[in-house]
């Protein structure tokens, strides 16, 4: 093997050449031959190359670029210990350049954050003399939210600006305590309004229409939520009464819904029974082999469709089983079609000869499908794709091939059984 720009082979061991200040690194051993072993690690290099490109793209597209600094640092560390063969120096320098870029952004952001927080502090201090505390409270909460949302400032300004901000918040806390003393009378009025809602709920017992009483009860619930806070002792008593009325009325509604659900289950069971019978009939007619398969398929697809779409675990299993039988018919028709193409006199041959021809064709198709499936599985291993992973297209193709292969094997077995008789 000729000299490689990024790898060294010594004593049957493979080394990644050093880059920047990092020394040569042993990453594996020569297996079958040097070329294929090196190729394996060259292929692995695309993994780390892709990770770097993805991070660069995320940084480029993100509005909050500084949040990627630690991810970038961790990726740099990961890169130095990654087993692969390729231009690691280029990747490392790209990450190093991005790190400096992000650090500069963070520095500029902290300067900008300081200006934002100075402006917020000024707004908060201007509210100290505001007469209407609840009105000012909305503005204070918004300022506090924006303060928390704004990132860190430069270290030399942090303590002083946080101290002034917290002093303003303490001022409003003291005023708020005085405000709640004045709210005592308001609380008494609110308690009375809670009592009135309980009385209205009790009156709903007299309403004979369950749906109407439920609708009205939900309206009372919304009013209850919007009344505001009261002392815990009267609230617990009133809440208990109100909740009991809710439970009683909703229990009646649940009874109605359970009856409806029972009817729905019975309807589903009828569909399940119909589908089971239809499957039994289809299997019987396939076994008897006395029908025109194309017509048989159309007939049963139409009958199955007329049973409607329903969502149920057992129905889902029956659907899978049904369409597996349709696939069986399709494979059988396909084999017949191939046989007719290969042998112009196929229709004139005796049944035993026809059967041997179809067995030969099926064996070839199965061998082809097994090879294709083996390639799919190897690709899944190389690209670290798991069954059921996000690469749905790849998995769907693999699953389709598996289903088709199983049906072909079933068909082959049935043909061999015919020959054995």
C-alpha cells in the first residue's frame, strides 16, 4: 500500500497521523488487508466530518449562537480521540476558529446585556412613586421577566447592578404588604361571591337535562377560577361543597358516556366478527385454488373496504393479516406472469411441469430478495441505523422486503407440498 497522507501502518497496526499539537494515535489493526482496513476508517471519518458540519450549520442559523460554545468545546475534545482517517487538522482548525468567533459574540452580548439591564433598572426606579400598585405590578412583572430573560453582564458590573435591582424589588414588596391590608374588605366580598356560586350549583340538581346542567356547571367552574383568592378556611369548606356537586353531576354524565361506549364496543365486535369470517373465507378460497386470483383479490378488497375504517388493536392485527393474504395473491400472480413470459407454451404444460417451473422461479426470486435484504442490513450497520429509527424511508423499504420474502417462502412451501403429493 502506498503512503497515506493521514495514516501510518506499522507492525499491522493502524495509526492516525498527528495534527496540530496532537501526536500519532493508534486506532486499530489491519484485518483482511491494509487497503480495506484503511478504507473502513476513512469511511468513519465522514461521521465526525458530518458532526462538525452540522454544528457549523446550527451556529450559522441560530439566533442564540453563544449557546453552542460548550457543545463546540466538547466536540473539539471528542474529535481528538475519534478513530478515523482523514484531514483532522482542517476540522480542528475550523472548530478553533468558530470557538474564537463565539467567544467574541458572547463578549459583545454581555456588553449589550449591560445596556439593556441599565435601561430596565431605570424603568423600575421610575415606578417607585407609582400610585396604583396593581397597575404598576404588571409593569414590574414585565420588567422582572425581561431582566431574567436578559443574559449575564460583564463581571465588573454584575454585583452593583443586581444590588440596585433587588433594592427596588424590596421597596415594592413592602408596599405590596400594605396593599394587602387594604384588601381585607375585598376578600369578604369575594367570599360571598363564592357562596353564591355554590348556591347556583345546588340549584342545578333540579335541572332534568344532564347535558344542560353540565354546560352550566362548566360555566360556574370558570367563574370560580376567576374569583380570586380568599382565606383557606372558608375556601376549603366552600370548595368541598362545590366539588361534591361537580362530582355528582359528572357521575351522571359518565354513566351516559359509558353506555355509549358499550354500544360502540358492540359495533366494533360486529366488525371484528365480519372481518374474521371474511379472512376465513379468503384463506379457504386461496387453498382451493379454484378462483380467478385477480378477480378474487378485487372482490375481497371491495368487501373488506365496505366494512369501514375502525381503530382498534385487534382490527389492526386483522388488517395486517388480510393484506398479507393479498400480498400472497399478488406474489402468486407475479410468479404466474413470469412463468408465462419465460415459457410461451406454459399454459399447455401439465400441472406437475407448471409447478416445477414456478418453484424454480420462486427459488430465484427468494435468493435475490435475501441478497437485497442482506445488503440493507449491512448498510444499516455501517450507517448506524436502528429498526424504527428516524430514517423511516430506509426502514420501510427493509420491512417491505422482509414481508415480501416471507410471503414468497410461504408460497414456495405450498408449491412444494403440491409436488410432494
